[in-house]
C-alpha cells in the first residue's frame, strides 16, 4: 500500500528517478489551464467516480492525486482507497506547494 500523503519533494525525486507514476489532477479545467505538472491527467473531483477507471493507471503504476492545496485530492485519494485502490497517494500541499518548492517559475493562483 502506498503512503496516504506524498510530499512534493518526494514526488520530484520519484519522477527524477523514473518511477512509473500516474498523476491524477482533480482540479477544474480552468485551474488545470493555468498550471499543471507535466504528464498529469485532468479529471475534476466531481467527475472522478464516473470518469476515472483505476485500471487506466496501468498495472504497477502508483497514482498521485493532485489539486490546488491538497484538500480535494485528499478526498479523491480516500474515495479511491475506499474502492480498493491502495496504490494512490495525495500530494501534500498540492500544485501550489509544487510551484513554491519544486518549480518556482510555474504560474500560481
């Protein structure tokens, strides 16, 4: 089972190491247009139950759920875990912390 929370530093290190991750961004499309982590797939939180099939992530891929500050993504992570998806983690601090710590040139809102 993946850790419930994943720090932005740990995500950056795992990406740099080439870990096979599925980035699920649960923000609204207008937020996703402002800034995003490269390779993330956008499915707004309200659409996750209907539109996200965990099998889409692929066997062995860990799912990292992302939002603005980490609250919506925590809800999505807990919902996924409730559906039996144990290989998912919430990005602590969300895209805002990612922009502040890992990618300071990224647009913020």
